């Protein structure tokens, strides 16, 4: 396997910095790192983005999530390991990612269930994360980014930036 090109976010000057800045804003929205990582993982699984799935399990583990939960994300509906709030966030993530699958992608029922568990600011953070994950998935899939050493280097770089932002 070979990438078609470098990630567009690395080709256009300032793109990676702007994208990382928006990611940092989302991470400061009041939503737990565990929940953000969970949502990121599910969206990336749906889209089949190997780079983001690889990054997703690492994010989940770094946030303190158990291996069991990491393994069960794809089968969250049939798994007893997720809270009602996590289920609401996962349902929202799936609906907002699969927008072409039904006439009303995010139904009132899905939205209202999420709103029962999260504040407006948290819903904004979750919704923005869903959009950003779809953005990254589409960049990676279009240019056929390959997971592995590249992801490990990016994860290390992102972790350093997140730590610097936290300090």
C-alpha cells in the first residue's frame, strides 16, 4: 500500500495548525476525553479510516478506557459496557456520519436523547468532533493515508501539542 500524496493538511501551509487549533477547542468543550475518543473511534470505524481507527484506540487507551470497551465499540448496541450517555453520543455520531442513509439523518429522537445527557456546550463539542472526525476521515481516505509508523509519529506530535496546551 502506498499513499497517493501527503495529507492535504500537511501540504497547504497553515492547514494542520488551523485543524489542530479547532481540535483543541473541541477538546476544551467540557466533554470528557474518554467520550470524545469513543465518538472519534465510532465515526472512524463507520467511515473505514484505518489511520483514524488506529489513532482512535490509542486515544481511548490514553484517556484511560479499558481494552474491553475499545474492542466493543463497533458492537455498542449489543454490548452492556456503555452508559446511557455514551449510547446517546454514539447514536448521534452514527446518525450525523451516515447522513445519506435516511431522509432525516439526525432524528428528533436521537437529538433529544443526546440533549438529555449533555449540556448545549457539550452537544456543541460532540457535534464539532463528529464533523472534524468526518473531515479527517475523508482527507485520509481520499489520499489513501496508510496507518503505522506515520500514525505513531503524528500521535506523538499531537500528544506533545495537547500537553503544551494543557500546561
